[in-house]
């Protein structure tokens, strides 16, 4: 290697190092400082507010509560495995004594832990959201393509959109308990209630955004489609959908964000299992640890909401043809 | 008497506006023979593109109609392929896939998979785009996009190729190259071509006939000029010919001296002012054309 290339290489390295240093400050150091200031203020101010459950916990107490929750979860799991092991041993013994004996494994009925509740909530929100998207995207496409369909559904969408899904909750509960009657339900009624509530709030933003995205397909591309005499299906899949993808995703992200907020509230209100129930139970519990445990839930709810949104962004970057569009 | 290949008869076009219908075209008549290259030239907003859109079937004439090979044109179709001003490629498909969309639509069931592939590649090589076949529109230059647009239109094996200001958005050098390509292709394939343009040199260089349109509203065909220059045409040789300069002069005279603006509406003093502006305008056009000629090396 000649000295010149080495020189160039060093220059390049320095150049990139400088850029990276600047970017590093922007993207990492400053956010950390921001969060740090927030935690400091929290730590300083929280003890000054005294409630009937004691002082408002600061960051360190909340973290301690988080560790307790982890411990509780682990203990519960240990109990559960022990419970199943005992049953298996008993069954094995029974079979050894009498090979024809009927054995069965009873499901573990311990309390759901904080982490079980997280799992329930995430599963519920995804189920409702995916179902809603499967319904809303085709409706949006048809509404965007046909002025008649749009005129027909527009008043309904406009009226139902501003309704808080919580207002639906009693109706949904009544209808589900009346119609979802089976001896061997695949899903719990509470799950069906929550999922339908989520579905109802996810429909509208997705329908509207999809319809807007479809209407906005450029006139030129529509002309191309006309000249080629593309049939309806090819027109939709080759021209309409790719153009509308960014708007569809805007609607989906909006929906998922609302859905997550609504689900927590619905769980609190209807005592369906999930993070909302966890918060409500802790509130009713009223121990000196309750506030800390609720704060853990608040932070976790925020983090999950953030992760859900990032997941949608990631999906969009995978699906969308236009990688140059800044995804925020 | 033989039936003309493409016949536009008595076409009127009204566009609805809040103040009532706006008559863009009135009684447009034009007969085009097979294999002919016809340019439509006129000032902005005179409805040249509207004529083309009616032939394409994208607009429906209010009165009159278009007949292609004895059949009336009512809907768009691949036998009247269009090259759009802004290329109109699907940005999410590569050049190859853009042409493929058209080819599959037209030749599905008529050509085998291998033949389809060969046909797509053949058309891309006609416009010298074989090297960037698998690039997407945002990865290639404006001129290359327009080439792909032309390849897509050619791949439909159209009876008539409609070009709507195809080189309007390109720089002079690229435009010259593409004009040469179009002449080459027309010499090879003998397509009937109808081009809308506002570039006088382009019209004279490429056309067999130049249709000059009057100003709107109620624009119509003003004059038709035959360009009797032998093909193949070389832009440098041609530019020295008397016929070429005569044709240019005729078109400029029509556009600026006779239809520069609605002179009959103006008071007398303004008319005189206008005359000077006309001179300036035509010298401007020539000035614009200079780099185009200078920049051509074959």
C-alpha cells in the first residue's frame, strides 16, 4: 500500500469520525441528558407529595418495585411447574397401580403476574388491530375507488369515528355474552370483549386514511392503467396499493396507537385481564407499594406503545417501495 | 378512395367550469395516413394535449369523433399507446417491470414466457436502455425514464404512438438524443406517430406534417404544413437546408406573427408594442435552439 492511499484512508477515517461524533451527540448523548434531567426532577419532587398511601415514589423506589414484580413472576412460575410436576407424579403413580385409570392434568389457576398481564394485553391489542385492518383496508380501497361507496359510508364513518370505544363497551359486552355461547370456548369472553372494543376503534382511522391514499393516486398513473386496460384486480394491486401504502400505514399507526390507549382503559373499566386490570387492582389494593407498582405499569405501557409503533414503522419500511421517505 | 388510417372529424371539446362550459376545441379536423409522423404545435393552453387525449380515448369529445382503421375510438386502448410528458412510470417497478406490466397485459396467452422476456428486452434495447433494465425510475435520469416510457409504449405494438410533449422536461442534449432515437425507431418500425410539442425545431426535424393550432378558447387547426425533407434526417445537415429554414419560418410566423396573442382584442398602440415583443419572442426561440444544435454530435 502506498503512503498516499494510507494518507487518504486516514483522512477519510477522520472525516467519518467527526461526522459520527456529531451524530452521536445528537442521537444519543442529548436524549440521555434529557431523560436524566427528567429522572432527577422526579426524584427530587416526588417525595414532597404525600398521599394517603405514603409519599409518591421516586425512580429508585419504582425500580425496586419492578424487581419485586420480576421476583413475583419467577416465584409464580416455580409454583406452576411444581404444580404440574406433582400432578404428573400422581398420574404416573396411578397408572402404575392401575394401567386403565383415567388421568387428567388440571390447569394451574394461580394469579396472573404482571408479565402475564402484559402478554394478555399485547395479544388482545394485536388480535383486535389485525382483525380491524383486515376489514378496514379493503373497505378503504373500495371507498377510495368508488365515489358512490364513499358517499354511502362517509356519514357512518364520520359519526362513529369520534365515539369513544369505551362507550361501545357495554353494548359489546351484552352482545358478546348473548351470542358467544359455547361450552368449549376457544377464547375467553373477556378477551372477545376487549378485542372487539379495540377493533371498533381501529376501523375508522384506517378506513379514512386508506380511502384518502387511494383517491390520491396520481392521474398520470391512472391514465397508464386506462391505456393498458388493466383489469380491476391488476389496477388495484399494481397501481393503487403501492401508491396508497404510505397513507395506509399512517392510518394503521394511528389506529394502533389509539387501540393501545383504549385497551388499557377498557381493561380497567371492565375488569378484563390485562395491564389495565393490573393497574386497577393495585389501586384498589391500596398498599404502600401500590403507587410504585402502578408507575412501573405506566412506564411499561408507554414502552410497549412505543415498541408497537416502531414495529409498524419497520413493517412499513419492509413493505413500502419508497425507502427514501423519512420514517418518523 | 382509400379510408384514412386515423381520422379526427369535427371534434368539439367543452370542459365544465363553475361559470358554465368552456369550449377548448372547436371543429378540429385531421386525417393522418399510416406511417406518418404528425406534430401538433401551438401556444400553451391551446388544447394540443386535449386533441391527443381525445385520440387516446382518455377524454370524450363533446361533438365529433375519432376513427382509427374504420372503428370509432371511445375508450383508451393499447393500440393507441401514449408516451406521457412526465414519463408516468410506476415508481415501485424497475424499468423491466414497467415494460413487463404492459407486455403481459397485451401478450398474455399469445407469447410464451421466454418470448415475453425477449420482447421486453428487445424494446428496452430499441431505446438503448438494456444496461439499466433492473433499475427503478428514481435511480435513473429524466432522459432514461422517458426512454423507458417510450419502450413501454412501443412494446404494446401500437397502431398509433401518441407522444405528449415527450421531451418537454428534458435538457437540450438529452432531448436531441431522444429525438434521434425516435426518428430511428420510426424508420425501423414505421409506426404512425402523433406528437404534441411546443418546440419549433423539434416539430420540423421529426415531422412529415406540422399541424398548427390557433389559440383557445375554441381552438382549432389553423394551418397544416408539409415538411418535405428527405429521410433519414440528420439534424446538422438539415439545419442548413432551405426547406428546413423555410418550414421553421412558416411555423414561427404562424405562432408569433399571426397567433401571438388575441390581437383583435387589443387597442392600436398595444398592437404595435406587441409587434416588437413578437420579434423578441421569435429571436428568443432561436436563441434557445442554439445549444441544441451545437450540442449534437450525432
